[in-house]
């Protein structure tokens, strides 16, 4: 299975010459916490406050920063190459069958003259 959302903290830290120890100190967390974040291949579970704290610390420590480091810089997204078509979506055919049955019953209840009235 292909990873669709990649966590890129390690790449961002390398690009801006940010050391793990410095980031840990700026964030007030342990070196192991940063090491675990760096090793993650997929996006870790971070609450909004932690993600904000991470971005603030990265921006503070970044060397040669031309813009601001945001959460968007920390993830990359690859579209799933195998997206099901609507007909392949589970339950879709049952819904279509139900709608067809309803349409048939609603026209059965009408008199033939009401079907042809303009």
C-alpha cells in the first residue's frame, strides 16, 4: 500500500539546518520526542497546540528562511491512484436500485391520462 500523506519534518529540518536538540529545547520537550517526530513516515497525531508550537519553534530556529514554515510544509500528499468510481462505491448500487423501484412505484400509482397531460 502506498503512503498518501507523508510527514516531512526531517526534510524541513535538514533544509533549514535545524538540529533536533535545538528544536527540543525551543519546544520544551525531550530529545526523544523530537527523534520520534523526525522518524515518523506518516503524519503523527498532533493536536493544534503542539503543531503550532512546532511551527513556531521551526520558524525561530530556521537558517536562511525566505518564508514562514507552516503545517503545509510538514506534509506532502499523493493522490490515491486507485480511486473507486461511483458504480464501485459500496452501497451505491443498492441506492440506485431503491431509487429506480421508487420511481416505478410512483408512476404505477398514476392514471394513464395524468402521464400524458402537458
